[in-house]
C-alpha cells in the first residue's frame, strides 16, 4: 500500500469527526512489527508510531471493513450504526 504523507504543520479542513480512532498492531511470526492509529472520521489520517501522518485511501478502509466485518458507518462511529 502507498499513502501520501500529510505535510507537517499543514492547515487542513476535514469533514465531521466523531472522535473515533483505531489502534492497529501488525505482527509477523508473533512479533509486533508495526503500530498505527487510524482516525475513523474527519480526514481519516493514519498516524505512525514515529509521529508522521499519512492520508488514508479508500482501499485501506475497505480492507478494514473486511477484517472487522463492520460497515462504513460503523467505522465512522456514527450514532445508531451498531
């Protein structure tokens, strides 16, 4: 997957944000190799452990939907979606 970096100190206008985010841990052979925090709403940025932020892509959220069996409204944390 490739993601576009978010420029540091950029002023960006984002859609409504419900405040939900997801900590995702990735493992290989039982060892954690990667940790991210993905914003479920708003700009849906992906924050890396190192502090950098990336713009998420639609295909990323489609994969999250498949992995969690949640729909798009549930991932956004919208009231009444569960």
